[in-house]
């Protein structure tokens, strides 16, 4: 019998797509929210299997998708929200393996609730955000979780605002070079 610590056993993966999962293209989530979902999955994996050191991938993914200094700041904001959620919630959370090209195309109910909280905050729909937060937090400390998600949404907004202004800053730098 193989030991559970056998690397070959740990690398085995079975797709976990069931009837409760929906295809990512059937959601209203934009590219940014999909990137946050992938970062979230790496943190779920890191909490579930610390030996994977998946928080490194969470930060790397965030740095790759959001320019410095926003990448690390956004990953940190996701982690803070998840810390609050996992500290509040009694039951486990279903997530998909971020390294499986098949599973990442589908979203679990819990992942959907998490990203939809952010989606509704970004759409200024407080009621929708709170409804998802209550489900995720099982009615406990959802306001603390919502505060953390609001901070994440604020940083994302700042990132996009900064991106829009980037050509302006680039022009200033070019002028200074001469
Ligand atoms: Zn899979």
C-alpha cells in the first residue's frame, strides 16, 4: 500500500465537476473577476493543502495579471477576505483545483458566492452582496467579510483607474527623460 505522503499519489487528480457547477462562460463575471477567482483558488488550495505552498502561485498569478504594485496588494486583499471567511465559517468550502485546465472552466457554488459578492459590490448592489456574504459566512460576521471585500473592490477600482491614466504618466516620464 502506498503511503499518503507518496508524491505520485498526491499528484493524482480527479475532476470534481458536478451538477452544482456552472461553466464560467455562463456567469456574468468579467476578466478581472475571473482572475480573482483563480487567485482565490490558489489560496483555497494553500489552506487545504499547505504542503503545496500554493500561496506563492496566488501571488504570482496576481502579479502576472495586475501591474506592480497592485498584484501583491490585490492578492493580500483576497487573502484577508478569505481569512475572515474561513475563520467565521464552520463548514468547508468547495473549490476547483486551479492547476486543472478542465476544472477551472467550471465554478462551484461557494466560488460563485465569493466572486458574486465582489461582482455585486462593483455593481453597487449592496443587497446582492450581503445576500451572498450571509450564505458564505453562515450568518456570522458577514459585515466583517463584506468590509474586506469592499477593500478588495476599492483596490481593483484604483488599479483600473491607474491603468486608464497610464499613458498620461508615461508622457510625463518621457518629457523628464529629455
Ligand atoms: Zn480537473
